[in-house]
C-alpha cells in the first residue's frame, strides 16, 4: 500500500473546507451566545445529519467493526436495540418538555427542575464523560491513521486535537453542525463500496457465509438465547442496553440535546430525530457488513505489517489497503479523520458550554475569546488523556464501565424528575450518590465472583469460598455483559433511592413544576401520530430483517 501525492491533496482539501466553514461561521458571530447556539437558523435535515454523525465516531467505526469481526452480526444490537427506545423517548418525552419550558441544555433542566448544586454536579459528570469518550476516540482514530500514514500515534493524537480545536474555536456550534454534513459524506463514501466489493469478490452472500464456515456468526438472536462468545444474554440487551444505557448515550446525551434544541420548532426537532433514526438503522451497512466481508476474505488478504493484537481494530483499514487504489486512500484517511472529528467537535462544544455556563456560571454571553480559550483547553485535555491511553491501552476497556458508574445514575435521576413531580433536589442528589454506590457494590461482587480461592492464602480463601456461591449471578462471561447488568441495577436503584429520599417537594411554583414534568395529554397520540407510525414501522423492519438473518 502506497500513499500518493493525490491522496495528500485530497486530505488537505478536506481540512481546508473544514476551516473555511469555521471562518464563515465566525463572521456571523457577534457574542458568546452565537458561539454556544446556532447563529443562523438551520434546516431540520442538517440537524439530522449532525445527530447521525454522533453515531459515526471512531468508537463506532473502528470499535464496532472489531466487535463484529470477533463475534459476528450480533453486534447489530448496538445500533438497533440501542437506538429505537432512545429515539422514542427523545421524541415523545424530552423534546415536548424542553420545548414548552424553553430549555436549551440538560444542566439548565437540572437547575430549573432541582437546584443549582444539582446543575453543577450534572455538568461535572458530563464534562468527565465527554473527556473520557473523546480521549478514547482519539486513541482509536490515531491507531487507524497510523496504518495509512506511519506517524507515531502520539503525533496523530496531537494533530487531530489541533484540527478540531481550530475550526470549532473559529465557528462554535454552527461550524460543528455544518461540518457534520461533510464528515458524514466522507465516511459514507469511503466505507460503502467495501460491502459492494465484498459481494463481488465472493460472487454472492451465501458463498461468503459458507466461507466463514460458522452459521451462528450470521445469527442475530439465537446466540443470545444461550452461551455466546460475547457473553451477553437477551435480557442484558433489553434491560441494560435498551432501557438503561441507550437513554443516557443518546436520548439524554448533552450534545444530542444541544443540537435538537437549536431548532425552534418542536415538530422540526421531531422530524430531525426520526430522520436520524432511519440513518442509524442503515449505518450497519457501512460498518458491520464490511467487517463481515473482511473476516471472510482474510485468507486472500495481505495483512501488511500488522501485529496480531491490532488486527481487530484495523479490520477496515486492512480491507481498504487491499481493495482500494491511490486516490481512494486519501478519502479513507479523510474518513478516519472525520470519524475522530465527529466525536471531538461535539465533545469540545459540550466541554466549553458546560464550563462556561454551568461551572463558571458566566452571564451576559459577551466574551467570545473566553469561549474560544475553553475550546482549546478542552482539546488539550482530550489529547493528554488520549496520550495516557496510548501508554496504557488496556485502560480503554474500562471507558464503558465508567459510564455505568456516573452516567447512568445521572440519566436515571433526570428521567425520574421528568416523570415524577414528587422528586426533589434532595432526592436527586441522593439518587446520584446511591447509584454510584450500587455500581461499586456490583463491580465488587463481579470481582469477588471471578477470584479463585485456591490462588489466595488459606485464611482469605476460606472467607471468599462461601461468598462465591452467593455471588454466582455476578459471574459474567465478559466485561460487556457485566456493564449491561450493572447499568440496569444502577438505573433502577438510582430512581428508587431518589424517590425514597425526596421528602416534601421544595419547589413552590407549581406551574413551573408542571412545565418541567411530562404528562400524557388526550391529544398526545394525535399530535404524534406520524412519529408513532414511523417508530412502529422501524420495529417491523427490524423484526423482518432479524427473521431474514435467522
């Protein structure tokens, strides 16, 4: 595989366009208010593409393709079972409540629903989560880019952080949203031909299935009914992924709400989310299926100079290196840069907004330079954490675990406050703390269940032996299964604790409290009939597709 001059030219043109959009957005910016909000009204389809870009990060493109290569088409649950419930919740509950109360982001909701302390706690949790996830995306993206252009990962991490900080600091949220259209286009254009070339390589789909010599690799539901290499059962998918984690990772994600609320009309916001849902349903065609093609084609592929430990993460770059020609390599490099920028530009906006308005509690929104400095500082923090991950790559396995400890309790408390008017600020704080404690207890039980008493000193081993039989449930076969189980327990536990500790309602304004809670009115079904029909159609398509794969 050889990178030609034309490839470098394509990448430079791609980067130049990103900064050009940032510069044009800067010309329309007159205050920090324009930096954190969309300065010019954007159509719903642009917001939809921007939301879709949040599902095309390095974690999705590289991480989920590696998951597919290891475990098969079962990874589709990440897209489908994790998307549909979150979309329905966002459309039916979050958008109506935020629209009628004129709320622009989640910490603002926590402030008005509970108090300023809960707002700061929520903002700190969002900042911590976005720092960890952006660092992971930088780490994964730099690994893929090192395959195409042999620079050290640390250099790629620094370059990517500088690119994101540059154009986001110039144009703010408007630049991030508008550039999402280009980022998504490049990713789709680079990855989509892989599926077509794969079918052409084998002649037909059935021949490719036979090549893998394992029917269960192409079964989406049957592995969940028994033992599977992923270590996940069907109840974990429905409770941990669909109910607990998907709501926090999508429906109540800071960057998702920030983009949705940039549309003034609630109906436009719902249309944008529905469009995003359909795009997310199609995204496996450009991520999952190429990974399946690669596994089937491995005997005929050149693996170049790839270490075995990295082959899973580099499954798509390996396929591109074999089947693409010069010119397409430049688009591939741009695509992997784009996958990193999809997460970085969203993370930088969350970081700067949360620090500026929620932590520092700045008012007046007059200082654009201050907002730009926060954006650059956020990029520096992301890069530093990514460099740390580069030194300790095993730490990347615990990123999802961190979310179950802090993200799920906050998500549960937010939902509790949105549906139950009796939940108070005292109960919210207790729910967040209680959720963290439950997460630690669950994690501790998982560790105890995996310890072999025979390897410990006699005294300690005799104490642990009776505990192992009591903790048999926590003997998960994979960290992924443990995370999904923990998410469900933390989600339910946080809500119960929040309600138990709420006591008497401390908000005296009953009208404001009514605006900040969700109520199913008599006109609910009529106002949302198109959304309901579209959601039902999504579920029907999902069922038919699953039956066909089975």
